[in-house]
């Protein structure tokens, strides 16, 4: 018997433009996905049933969990391969806009492809992932990519060499669906903008800030403080996390200490940009 041990990375969105409303209820996007070195860990072991165990008490372990939905999706296509026991150790904060749920879902798809010896290609896994969520196709590989459509149409980009300080109010979580619904309800003007990714690293932008920050002024204050302290800062995804791009680990450590001092309810994570978002190993089990 074999256990698949897999680590999957968080993501930030240094660039997120909403270009148009779509008739399917989603939005047409132009955004950048960037993996950073904050990792969830999963172990997948063959079992008669499909089960999920998680060390985070607030995370559901029923079929509302994307990781479990991924297992059931593959099982529906390959019912003769048995089941899986999934053990999930959460380190990516939830409700933060860091893609933790999407990452875990992608990890199960990739891990089961190896555990059940399915032989699916990356593109086949990404096609399956797109049925479960817009961010999940990116998480199949991670790294750096330009996303279009709902975010599932991906073009690889060079990975920048950044230190990234992630900051999040400890007890604050934001629903992605709520953020996009609030943006749509706000009837913000959707400008026709160029979709070129040339020099994207120089221009941090997130249209969802226009919807989220007025409802969550504490996030706006956190971002403003990071900028006042000399960092380039932006809310990632739908929030609630804000990230700062910093030149050195030493400055990142100093900045984290300053944020903790000013915002006692804010947690910080010092990370780096990475060119691959999944690490996998097979562990023989006696």
C-alpha cells in the first residue's frame, strides 16, 4: 500500500481586473496568480470509503469541502479504484483570498492521479478542476500565470523574485461569492482596458478592493499602514488578507514586527514567491 504525501501552496493575486459581467453569473477577469511559500499538507491513503480528516476545527469535512468534492468527482469517473482517506493539515489561513480551499482541491486531484494510477495529463486534470472552481486549474501546477475568462484560461509567466509578507486579521474571513456579488451590486463602471501583461509586476491592482474595503475599513487601514511603512501592498483576491512586497527578509521581519505591534489582532506570514505550487512524494506503508 502507498500513501501520497503532498504539499500545496497558497497564492496571491498581484493583479486582478474585472473586465465584464458574464451571463453565467461570473465575471470576465484578467488576473495574475502567484504561488507563495505557505503550504497546506495532505496525506492520501487508499481506503474502502472516501473520508476527510482535518486539523482545523472550523473547516467542514462534508461534501461542501472542495477537497472531498474532488475525490468524489474522480471516483465518479473511476469507480473501480476504491476510495481514499484524506488527512489535511491546514496552514493556509481560511477566508483570506489565498486560495487555500482551491489548493487543497487541486492537491487531491493530483494526489489521486498518482495514488489510483490514473495517468491523467496536466491539461486533463485542469479541465476537471475547472468544474470545481475558477482558481483550481492554476493550483494544479502553481507558479506564476496570467488568468483569463473566469480565471481558468492560463498562460505561464516568469516568476518574480519577491519576499512577500502576508497579513490577516485573525478572526476575519470573507466569502469570495459575497465579494463578487457586492462588486456586481455596486454597479462599478467596467472600463475597457488593455489586457497586455507587459510590466505587470510594476502595477499592483485589485478591482475587488472597490467592493470590499468600504465594508471592511480595518483591511483598508492595514493596507494603508503597510504603504506608509514603505511597502507595496494590496489586498489579495477577495480578501481578507493583505500582502506586502518587500526586498529583503530582514526588512520583512522588521515590517512584521511593526504590524504586530500596531495591530495585535493581525497574524503575519513571511514567504517567498515560488515557481511551482505542488510538492509530492510516495510513502510506502507496511
